[in-house]
C-alpha cells in the first residue's frame, strides 16, 4: 500500500494544486513503467547496486560529508576543493530516491536519512546552507567573497548548491513521502524569496539550476513565490555591465549566458551545462506562465545548437576552455570536450521541448544523446566515468582535455553524480500523454500503466531494441477505449541522421515503416513525426512494426571541414567507433572506401552484449621518416561508441577517411 501511495504521489507531482497552466503534454512517471528489457534494466540495476553506493562512499572518503559535519559544529577547515562539492551529496540523494521509488531498500533508506540529518545540522538558523562559508565564515576561499552572495555571479555557486538541494529534496519527498529533506530545502528557498527579487538583491545565478529546483518546489507546494523567483533569476540575465567589444567569453558575458537578456538570445553559447539548465528552466517557466518570448528564444537556440553545434553522437560543448560551446560549426575531433553533464542536460532540455511542442525531433535528439554521448560517460562496471567524451584517440596525440580511460572519481565530480540521478529516471522518458493522445517516445520492453478518461490502460512493449528493429505493442485498456496512440517514427529510420542538415546519410534508403494492427497492414497518418493510430481500442489489440536497421554511412556538412572526406557509422540509434582492441592495436589508420559492405552480428559475450559491425577495409601505414604511405587490406570491427574504453587504453575513432588523402586529418 505504501509503495502504491508513493507512485500516486510521484504521478501527480507535475499537476499539484490544480495549476492552471503547465506542459500540455505530461510525461508518464517513471514509477508507472516497469522495464523488462536487457539493455536498460542492467544499467539501472548496476546504478542501484554499484554506482549509488560507490558515490556515497566517495562523498565520505573525499571529505564531502565531513564538510557538512564541520559546518554543523561551525569549526574546522573546508576540506575539499570546490564550494559546489555539496551538490554531489544532493545529487546522489536524488538518484538514491528515484531508486528507492523503484526498488524499496530499507538499508539505503536509512542511510539516506542519516545523510539528511547531517545536512540539516549544517543549516544555519535563517535557512542558509553552504558549507564552504558556514564552517568558518571569517576564512573563506577566493571563490566565495567575504559576504553571502557577493560572488554568486562569478564563482561562489551558492545558488547552484541550492538548486541541486531542491531537486534532491523534491525527489526524496516524492519517493518516500518524508518531509525531512523537503523542510530543509523549503527553509532555504524561503530565505532566497526574502533575499532576492524586485526591490531586493538582484543577481543572475552564476551557474544555473536553481531555476529548475524552484519550479520543482513550486509544483509540490503551490507557493507562487518560488515560481516567481525562478522567473526573476532568468530575467536577471543580460543586465550586468560587460566589455561587449571583448572577444573573451569571460569578459563579454557569453560564458554565463549573460551577454544579453534571455529573450534576445538566439545561439547556444557559453558553458554548456549552464546553458542546458538555463534553457530547461526557461521551458519550465514558459509552460507554467505561458511566456511566449521564452518559447521563441529557446526555439531559436535549439535550432542553432542542433544545426551548428552538436556532434554526430549527440554530444555538445566542443571547447575545453570554459567547458563551452564554440562558434558555429566549431566541432573539432582531436580536442572535443563533450562533458557528460552537458549530455545529461541535453536530455533534460529536449524532453521539455517535446512536452512543449509534441514534435518527435526533440526525442530524436534525446535518443541520439542518450544511447551514445551520454552513457559513454559511465563504464560498464558502473563505477568508472568519463568527464569528457572524446571523438578520437590517437597514440601520437595528447591534449589536456582528452581522457583515454575512465576514472573512479574526479576532484570536480559533477558527472558521476549526475549519472547517478539520471539512470533510474530513464523509464520516465518512454511515454507521455495529453488527454486521449498517448505518445510512445522510446522503445524499451516493459509495461506502462496510464489512465485515459480515468480508465486504466496498459501498454506492453516487446522488443530487442536497440539491436533489432522489430517492435511489438500490446494495448490493454480496461474495457473499450477511444485513444490516439502516437508512436514515434525515428528520424534515423526516415533518412535523417539528426533533425538538421549538419549530418546526413551518404546513401539514403527509401524504406517505408510498415505498421500492422492485429496482424493486418494499417494505413496510418503521420503527425509531427508520429504514426497516429486513432480507434476504439479493446483489450489485446496488437501492433507490430519494423524499423530499418541498415548500416548507414553518415557524412558531415561541408561547413565542417575537419570531417571532409570521412564517414561515421550508424545502425539504428547507435553510433559506432573503431577501437584498438578489435583492430590490431590501431584504429586511427582505418580507411573505409565507398561501397564497402558491412556485416552485423550480435555478440552476447562482448561488452555486456552488443551488435558489432565488420567490413573488409584498408589500413594505412605512414612512415614519417621515409615519408611514405602504404595501405594493406584488413577486416575492421566497429563497436557501439558508448562501449569504448572498457577494455583498456588505446586508439579510438568515430570518423573514418574514405581515401588515403584524408588520413592526415586524424593524425594531427
């Protein structure tokens, strides 16, 4: 009974207090979806049994927990590096809370409560909670400033800490029904309401996320001051005096998305994670207030990002200096940054864009990122991580932004703890609903429990996605039901590498996606990228469809000269790479001539089970001393990009030259 009540609590969280405006489409809560597939269930279980315990253990061993304990005593010396280290505990609690909602665990529940007790003791009487200052306010680090908030717009991250606290507290309350963490967060949020706003202190948060957190508290409490403050923080951007003539992103405000008011921004710019959290917050506030100027701005920004600033595997944030977006079409391979947190933020934002517009292109980007540039950030063991996600690794090239192997933790460990909270929430991205419109966005085996016109509805998926394109759905309404089932037809299945002309298929294949209803071909209508099946449904109705799983050669726009003469490999939603382990110790010397034929095979013993690509290609041997180039025939093997670096260090590449004359581009 308790678990049932918590499911209802989470399901209703987005529409609490009869809010007049919100997303017209609502996601089906992750607690209403039970997965049975192999691909995601093993990752979510690994997150539960390995990643969450390891994250808590590292929060203890690195001093993050000790900071809270010292703050409670108001003595000691801040013992970690960054003032935002508090957030690693908040995010781990958030992920643990999602896990508890799916898999009750008394031991974990008690441990989380013990962490919350430690956090609560560190909170000051007026609600302020920021261990870097509270431990010893007279001797603070250079990022903080001598008074609260004075360096917020630069480096203090006081509001960033608060935002992650709010998100963690909201998750814990919705998962457990307990208010112990929520009360701490509300006390802090009330302090912000008293401190910031018209006629009070003005500041644009240095690192966004507090806006998203305040919205979550608003959804739970209905307290409009939280929503108003979220909007206030967003609208504060673009008013600080910067050197507009400077080309430095730090001097002109671009790094913080603070160079102009948000409604005048048209490009994805600055620190990539900050940007994703800002645009997600704008989407939330737009949904709740009807702010059309926000919508117009984030629509333009999305077009810019997907059309000019996104890597082929869905990663964003090309430039290591500032962990930021570069200029339009600035997407280098050798020095690609691609922070894991930015990929996670990309998923957050695209989900919200879909909820606003109901167009499949946003889920296309979400899926591309999720299956490739995001899960590459965590090893198959669940306890090793990439902070950055490379596009190529060459034995003869080194760069400070390149990571050749995953690490167990980082001095700045935002990415591992972001993985912790993302992984158990995956089931919540599969289905969505607006009245009688039910959307199927992701293809993951399992059962979704919904309500249409207050009647129960089950949708059962059976597939072996992403390795097989065969999809089967069984619709189980409680009695007959009028319902519009909208099944996403992925862009990749319709000759679209991504929803822009930045990347495309070299040889498109015209292949209609056939849908069968109860064994008979069904003529469906397409709307916004969805196959729409409108009918009076009855129990046991079955839908079968097959998505093409051809190996596609992806080419880049000619505005990306570094990718000229090269191809990337895609099959279904999965992007591929070549790794040293399967290719004679080298990967950067492979040439894939035009008209190369690929074979595919699923190998259950490799990398927890993957489909590999094989082809007869050429490899290049460059003798720099003799200044000669020779080629030899070889059999190449390509593995899913997300799975690289799970078998040791060595070369890897995503882009493959088609001719010898392009090989020098991947040896620079």
